[in-house]
């Protein structure tokens, strides 16, 4: 079994993940920048014919059921809205980069992507509803990518990853704890290494690194950390997709206070989120077909 340092060295050598494709870089920048407009997003996506074709195929699918065909990204933004097209664009881009994945005996990467998309969606809802500052910017991207370290392990370190998942599921222990014990490195650390190479904002890198650690007593990126941590826990509780284990991390009053969220307000957040779950599932099915 490879050591933590060996894994770090090999990750640095993987050419496929060394840099983000240019269009994905620009889409990421537009999504993260709160000053960007729907037109900025539509214009950037339209520069890439392959990405445009995939998005239009999805928005014209039976799930959305529009009475007329949507023939341009600009029309898609007008009809579906900026948020919906943004989510589809970045999810398609990530899928293009890392592939559709596989369904194995112990780990189903398609269900992991469903979990990740749900976490990104919920983190963004929490940001919009709760955060009054700019500290929560990038919540969707951080949520979508929070478990990307698991994808890297599954893709490039399959023997070690299979043993980790098997041990976690047979003992009921959290995958993070088993990784730390067996590999000396966690999927959060691996995700951090990858996203750092992509030159994502440090707050997003940090939220990915610490998505299992309650952001108590921290400053700077603590709000984004809290959004991703809370979204991850709530999505696991609702059993949308599957992250590889069933361990639930605690939600405390201090955590809710970090994003100024009252416990009784969680039900309203849940209602807003549950309206999105059918679209999340439909998007993943389209991408993995």
C-alpha cells in the first residue's frame, strides 16, 4: 500500500489534473465572482461548442419538458435562470475533466457525484439565505468539489481506495478516519492539493480541506467552511446520493451561529432544497447515461 508521501508525489505528476481546461477556469471565475452577470456566463459557455451542445442537450431533455426547443445558452439562461445554467455548466465541466466514473462493488462514483451536486446546491442556498457578507462566495463550487479527493483516490489509487471503503463500510467508521489510519492522508487533503493546483481561491481550497471539521474559533474562510460542512451533513442525512459512508458529523449551535442560522430556520432551508432534488437527480442521470 502506498504511503501518504508517495500519494502526494504521484498526484503532482498526474497530467490530466495538472491544470483546469481554459473554459472551465473562466466558468469557475464567473461563478465565484458575485459581480458577474448572466450574460457573462452565457457568453463564456458559448465560446465552447462541445460544452454548449451538452448543456443544450440537458436543458432540452424530457425532465425540463419545455414546449419549444431551447437553441442557445442565452435562451437557456433566460428560461431556466442564471443559477440553474451555472450549476449545469460547472457540473458538466467537472464530469468532462474526471469522467463519468464507475459503479463498483464497494463504491459508486455516480452516486458520489449526486451527493456532491446536492451539497453544492444546498451550500449555495444556505449562502443566499443566511450570509450577508462576501465570505460565503464560491459556496456552490466548494460544495460540488468537497469530495473530489475521493474521485482522485478511486481513479488513480484504486487498490488502496477499495480497502479504505471496504474497511469503512464493514466497521461503520467514517471514511476520513480510515483514510488517516491506513493511508496517512485524507480525501480532504487530496482535494486541497488538486484544487490548489487549479488556482482556486484559498477559501474554497480550505473549505474542501476542512469539510469534516467544524469551523469553530476560526476567522477568514470560516463562513464558507461552515456552509460546506453543514450542507454535507444535511445531504447525508437526507440520503441524496451516497458519499461512501453513512457517518453523520454533528451540527451544533455554535456551527449554526457561524452562519447566523437559527435552528427553526433549517426547515425553511430544507423546503427550498428539496425542490431542487429532482433536478439534481435528472442532471446526474443525463451525464452518466
